[in-house]
C-alpha cells in the first residue's frame, strides 16, 4: 500500500534543499501549510498583518514593487517578525529575463531582493539560464531558494502540459536552488519538491480579471499540492485574523485527509 510521505519526512530526505527543509519543519511544527499573500501597499499594514497572523502561516508572500514605502528598515522589521513568528519570506518577483539580467534584478536596484528573501520565483520560459543567472549571484546557496512557475491560476494562461513537464525537468537539474513550483496541482513526484498553489478561497469562483479560485480541500487533498497561497481571501475579509486561522485549519485538515 502506498502512503505518501509527511512534510516532516520530506524535509528529512537527503536531497531536500536546506530552505525547503526549514519550510517543511515550520509547517509540521506550526501545523500550517498557509502562505499569506500580503498584497497591501504600505508597511504599516503589512507588518501589522504579519504580526497578527504570523502564528497561522508558514510563509509570507510579498510584492515589494507594490509597496509605497519600501525601505531597508521596513524590510528589517518584516525580517524580525519572520523570526519571532517563525515563517519564511517569499518575494513573488516572477523573474522572466535572461540570466545576466535577472542576476542584476535579484541582487541590485532599490530592493536588493536576494539580501532578504528566503524564496523567490521565476518563469521557466527563458530556459535554464534564468536559474543559473539567479543562482550565480549567491555566496551561500543554502539560505536562498527559488520556485519555478510550472502553471498559473489565471484563465487562458499559455502554460500547457509540455511546458509544465519541461519546467519540472529544469527544476530537477537545479536542485541546489530550485525547491519546487507554483502550480495548480502536484507536478513532480520528487518528495523534496514543494508545490505552492495560488488562487485559493473558501469557495470556488473567479475575480474580474480571470483569476480562478479553488478551495483548500480541492488544492491540497484532491490535487496533491502542498501549500495554499491566499491573498484577498484574507485581506478582503472583515475579520482578517479569524479568516487566516480558518484558512490555516482548512489547509491543514486537507493535508491530513489526503
Ligand atoms: N499569483 C497568482 N497566480 C499565479 C501566480 C501568482 O494568483 O499563477 I505565478 C499571485 C498573485 C497574487 C496572489 O499576489 O498570488 C493571489 O492573490 P489572491 O488570493 O488575492 O487572488
């Protein structure tokens, strides 16, 4: 009889990247596979949310280029909260250029993403050079990792099954940096890979721009993903803290049922 490995067991695999191991450990310790997509435009709100719902999440996902008041000090405060509440920081940068350019975008400019984010992500479209480029800028590859975008949650996206398959192959060749995928269902049989799925709400639906929503149970139990990414499901709730807890419970229950 086939039993799928627990997050803890997957964290202990020899080939699991240290950042993925940290994430698997956090998930088991805090019993949460909720990644909060903090799509707000100011740090006062972001830091308050991170502090109040930090206990319910394994990871916070940022879009730094949305922030009106980005500063190294504000990032430092987020980092402190991530230590206090034990969650990882994932900058949803979606790199998509040639290796030489993404290398500068990752390390340079105003944001200096590689200085502070545990996890970032990249499109596989440009080919493996994008991964090599990002990776080449790191002194210590054990503290930074990347997810490849194998599938998107939006209607009409162009990532077909061949694209997805090639993305998984690309990830497998860069296990020292790529720890998993953004996807709408499990794409890799490698237990070291982590699957993150956006487009999650407590009921199915769509937004006005083609974003498709599935429930935590559909995504985690039926489709075999690992982490739910939730933005507006929480930020647009009248009681964000209580709702975050509901997503944590729904996600964890779906994991335990599969
Ligand atoms: N996001 C998606 N779909 C994708 C990818 C990223 O929704 O395929 I790649 C991001 C966009 C947004 C968050 O920051 O995940 C989802 O937010 P909502 O839960 O508010 O739809």
